[in-house]
């Protein structure tokens, strides 16, 4: 099992490297990670917003590119 925070910028690359090192082939990629928040955007914590963007928007296409292209 690989446990990693996908909101971290280079987490997808670390996952890909680990799976390749273990010679694990990925046939399907299911995005089941995500988190939300509540409250007014203008009053929210910007670092938390960046984590949410990295996880909910950036990680999936990055993982797809690393594994399938």
C-alpha cells in the first residue's frame, strides 16, 4: 500500500515512481480522492484552497499523464 497526500505538488510523480519500482502495471485509474470546504471563498484559508486545487483539479490529470501517456 502507498499512502501519500495527493494535495502535495509532486505526490503523483512519487506514486508513479514507486509503482514502477515495484513493477506494478496500472490498467485503470479511479479518482476517489477529494475534499471540500464551506464558508465564503474570500474568507477562506488560501493554503487550504491551494491544497484543494492540487487534489481536486491537478492530481488526476497529472496521474493520467504519468501512467497512460
